[in-house]
C-alpha cells in the first residue's frame, strides 16, 4: 500500500475569494441599512387610527346661506335710569360691559336685547362710554318693554346688541375659540355623519353666535363647533 503522496502545496485562500466574501458583507450591510430606512419611512407615513368620539358630546351645526346679523355681547347689571331718562321712562336700564375690541362698532340707537334670566326684553342703546376699564367699555341699554315682574336693581343680566348685517352671506354657528378674519382648522362631517375630517376654513366677520365663511365650506356642510382641542393631534375622527 503506497502512502498518499504530498503535493507540497499549502491550501492558501485565493485573493479572489476574499474579495467576494468582503463584497457580500458590504452588500448585506447596505441592503440591511436600506431595509431599515424603508421600514422607518413606511412607519412614518402610517397615520394613527381615528379615535372614536361620542356624537352626543359635540355640537354640530350646518352651514347656511342668507342674511347674517352681526351682534356683540356683554354682561352687566340693571341700574336705575339717569335723571334725564327718568322723566320719560321710569323703568330700569341695563349697564353692559362690552369688550373693547368690538365696542367700536356699538352706537346709540342700535337694537339690543336684555336677558334677565327670567325673560328676554327688547331694547336699544342709549349711551356708549368712552373710557376703557379692564378691557371693556360701558354701554347703557334701555328696555323697550316691561321687565319681568319682580326684577330689581343690581340683577345680573346678559345683553346682545345688533351692530350690523350682512345681506347675503355663507355663515355657520361660531366655533369655540374662533376669531373673526382668521383661518382655522375645523372638523367637517362626511355625508354619512359617521366620520369627520379636519379642513382649513377662512373666516370673515363674526357675530356673538355666528361667523361668515369666506372659503373652505359650502352651504349644507356640517361641522363641529364645540371645543375639539383634545383631538388636536388627529386629522380625522369617528363619530358614534
């Protein structure tokens, strides 16, 4: 039996094999990195699930078209009339505090109403103060009819004054925290009323209860006008 002859050649890895292994490692590393980047991108594009909001807890209003009253509101008290007014009208009058920002539109003679919390009485503005105290102007409103029985001075009242009118406007109930002549994000309901998506809406002149829509909504659209700050991080919600 002849012993196996040695070739005398060592098993030395070829340079080409080393390059191939190195290239494969580089390809795998780059591929893995690209996969991580791709997955990260996909996850960043995923939107959070729409939260469920109880429909009974939100205020929904429908966009309308037609005349829109411009009104301002203030709180105040009932006071005895001035000596000059007492001769012609012995009834009390409301002394309202109107925010300075809107008081510039209030003028003597404008129609108004006074809510004594026992009833609402029509009236008109008889005097607009010139001094600004704690951000408000004092406005006197004289009732045009009898006050509810038993009403006495110093009773707290709410007053509304009509300062103008837009003859033909697209308008809606004023959303909470909205400001006139600004652009806001509002949840607009889908046709089935089961979902709502956030849309940008440009507002125009505002009243105490309503605001003109300049763009972003059309008559018949339904929107949420209550406080939705709890869902600021969501662009859509589900209503149930």
